[in-house]
C-alpha cells in the first residue's frame, strides 16, 4: 500500500477509517486528518498497484442520507502517476445534506 494525501476546504462528516473508492470499488482507507493552514489534509492508504495519474481529482461523497462519507477518486489522464506521499489538490469538499436542504427551503421562500 502507498500513502496519498488530498487537500480539502472542508471534510465535515469524514473520519479516520472511512473508505477511499474508485468507480464505487474500495481501494483504501483514510488513515489521518490534519489541519494545515486552515485547510484539511487527508491521508489515505491505497492499494499500491493502482495507476492514478497526477491530475487525478478527489471528492467527498455521502454514502447515504444518514451520514457516512467516503472519498471518491476520479482518475485523470496524465502520463505521470501519483507516487508515495504525493498530494491531490483538485478536490471537492463535502456538502452537508442539511446545508443543501436549508438552501433549498430558503431559496423557495424568495
């Protein structure tokens, strides 16, 4: 296994031990979460034999409405592959379902 990192603005709902997936298939787990310069740095342990281009992106996705999140990795197209300890910067932070609901209700009242 190798360790990859990803930088997110917000990791609400994510915790150590949550899954890392590509196309819905588990490829690893979150092993650490740290605050770095007011952003969240996520450490992931993933299968070593994966071909993840350096322009790969990551997004935090909810498993269901009751919570439970995971990181979905979207492989890029670059010739260069992510190596041990490299960081994914193209990320989409978690969107809280309650925030979305609040925005919908609020926008309908206008």
